[in-house]
C-alpha cells in the first residue's frame, strides 16, 4: 500500500506545517523521501530539498546556509502566512 504524498506548496503546506518546526519537516523529508527509496537521502540532500520547499513557499533566503542538523533546525519555526 502506497502512502499518500501531501502537498508541499501554498495553503496546503501551511495547513500541514504552520506552527511546526523546520526540523520536523527535515525529519519527514529524511525519513520518507524519495518515495521509491525512503530514507536514502543524505542529510545534505534532505536539507537542500528543505531549502527548496521553503523557497517555493515564499520564505526569503537566510544569510547562512541551513544546517543539516535536526537539533538546530528544530529551533526554527515555520509559522503561518
């Protein structure tokens, strides 16, 4: 049985991820992606996907690269629009 893949853009993204941490999203990406080989991404590739998802949802780039460290990422709130 295949898992349903939730939308990661626009209002669907904020309904699911608003008021959660960037670290939680990173953990989900790390554990569930890619669909055909869940958990096979390196931490760096997971954080690159995370940065793309945040950018696609209108978040501005930061002054430093996102760390591939879940503890640090948990300190960053996604918030709502």
